[in-house]
């Protein structure tokens, strides 16, 4: 393992301190227990609280600010935060219009957020994101995993909450955006958790993991690497099949939002190469890309690889996607 | 049951978990996401760091404090599950070595893990060790079984439970995404529970 590191135990706190200093105009860092909030809390709006294991930066701390999240609770690397973090953060913010938890569907995250929600006295609802098309919905799974589509949910609901809408409306829109989103990831290499010191999984020089999760969990299959166009073809097919199973029509004139997300170890040039391949294939299928985002938005430590997320847009989602946002890692319209 | 016995167990369990690092880690790397050992060790060390405070507490208070400490230090899936167990256990135990109450508390603890994790026997989780152990404990206590035999039976049940997870298809946790790929591998959460139970059995044998 070769990493920029002081003491393994302090990895996340050292990193969060840097985040807070670099963006001191936007965010506030609390250390005991660890939580991060927007600098200026508006107690009258619905409080958007997210969180999860660290290692996916900029998810979620990078999305704190006007038009997006109010609170992020980072756990240890790839380990969900603990209930006391969420409880302390919410008590610090004293929300008057309720709390919306945005939680990625992993058993640890679900259970810790559930314990926190049982222990607070504020009104609350939860949006559970599960946009990953890789893991099949069957009696043998806990459901699909929440991945990069979560960024779209946080942005769109963030805009609605900013406009003063109530908790129920935020919950309904969050569920809709999640339902309209579908993702699939491919890994070229493993990632290494600092505290473990070794790669999470082993993968051959000429192999890829199709359908990989954002913690390096195995996906659908291990296969030989091939031309990017062919890998993308499989990825697009997996997403379109998922939309089909959800009975959503991707040829809808509203078009789609296409997010090509890097896991952090793959350069932007390759992400744009992927974007080009997706765009060419969608064009042949008469699917209209009306919004796009390319970059490292939901990462997996140092893993090389990328995911594609498509979100089916309607007027409401499009309006809130386009609305101004001012966070460390997503900002436009200001 | 006395707080000093609980404290001895905490030290022994922490040592055994640290000694089993490579075994637990290699299991988790095959069918989990590689963080199970780190989380369990963090929990064990957090509980060890408060052991001095347990001296003045009743058994019920001690188990509650252990549960709250785990809840706020472990995270992941293990944190809420182990925390739920100790919080439920703390509501039933008494201070006068009442085995009936302890076995009832143990089964309440296991039930709260089932509720929190929405899991059952056969899902290839820690419950494949805990449910058989809980049932064995109930029946041995009911039959008024001799202490030495009871300890041996519980230890054997835990070990059989962990081996049984090998052939199961996972239904819960991150390894559920693997389904058939995980068959043939022992579940790391079940292994951790067996290590803890076997350590307590050893301690009881000495005591």
C-alpha cells in the first residue's frame, strides 16, 4: 500500500479537517462526534441529512450547501456512520420543518440511520436510494445497492427543499428521482482500504469486474477486458433492461440525464471516451441526452473504473436539476 | 454473573479477536467488503476502554453501557446488530446469577438482531450461530443441565453453526450481491460470534 497517510486511525479526520479548511466559506466540521453541516443552517426548511461510509468523496460532504444537502455524517472508510453522529447533527441544526434522510441501500447504513431516526424527536422521512442495476432484485438480495444516482437525488431534492416545500413533497420527489435512475459500474482494479493495507479483491491484469459495487464488492461477472465500446454496450444494455423492468420509457421526449462517474483511479480522458461511446449508442436507439455530468462524483477510494447512470427526466426533475447549487463539488447558476 | 466476570471476558474476547485477525479478514475479503475485522476490533477496543466503569454497575447497567458503547463506535452492519443484542439483553438480566433470566435475555437479544437485520436462520449470517446457541441454551437451562456439560454443549453448537454457514447461499449483508459465489465460504459475522461464544465458554470453564 502506498498512500498519503499519517496514522491510519486519523485518515478520515485528517482529510475532513482539510475539507473544512479548504471550504470554510461553505461548511462547518464538528469533530466529537463527527458530522459536517452547511455553514449557514436555515432551520425553517426541510433538513436534508445524508451520510455513509467514507471513501466515496465527494459523496456526501462535497454536496453540502445552498441547493443541496444540510448535513453529512461520514463514517470510517466503507463503514456506515453511527447513530450518535446523526442525532448530534440534527440537534445542532434544530430543524423546524422535519428531517429527510437520504440513505444508500446498504444494510449497515439502513440500520444505523434507522436507529438514529428512532431516537430523535423531530418529524422524519427516509429516501432509500437503490439505483444499481447490477444486483438483481430477488429473494436472495437485500435489494439493489445505492450508488451514483444518489448524487442526482441529493441535487434535485436539495433544490425542492430550498424552495420551501414540505417534508412529504421532498420524500415523494426523492423516491421518484431514485426510481427514474439506473446505474452500472465496471472496475479495472481493486481499491485499498487504508486500515486494511491490502487490496480488497484481486483482479488480473487483463480482467474487469462487471457490475462492481462502490466498495469493490463483486458484481455480475469477471471477464476479459475488451474494447471500451463493447464494455459500454454491455453497460447500456444492463441499464436499459433495468428501465424496462421498472416499466419506464427512456425514449420519452424529456430525455435523460447522463452521468459518467469515475471511481477515482480512472482519468477524465477515459471518462469522456466512455461518454462518447454511450452517446453514440443512445443516439442509434433514439434516446435523447438532455443533461450531462462527467467526473468523479461517487468514488471508491483508489479504484480504477467507472459507472454510468441514466436518470429519466421530466419537467419537475429537470427544473430542480437546473436550479442553482453552491457546494464544494457541485456548483452552477450562481 | 458479576461485573468482574464480564470484565475478564472483555479482555479475553478482545485478545481472541485480535489473534484471529487474518482468519476473519480473509473470510470477509472473499464474501464481504473487507471491513468486518476492523469494525469488530474497534468495537472490542472501545468496550475494553470503558471496562473500568463497569465495576460499579449492575449486570443490567453493564450490558446497557456495553451496548451504547458499541452503538456509537462500530458503525457498519455489525454496530447496530451487536448493540441491539446487548441493549435487549440488559433489559432481562438480574444480579443474582439467574440463568433462566440470562437465557431469556439472550434469546431477546437474538430476536432484536433478527428484527434489526430483518434476517432469519439460514440467511448465512451471525444468526446461524446465535439462533442454535440460543435454542440450546434455553433447553439446557430448562432441563437443569450441569454447568460443565452446558458449557461444552454451547461451545459445540456455536462451532457447528459456523461450519454450517459454509454451504448456505447468502440472503443478507453485502455478500448477498454475490449469491452463489459465496457458497463454500464461511460467513465472517458467524465466525466472529463463534469466537466470542467459545471465549466465554473457556472463561466459564476456568471460573
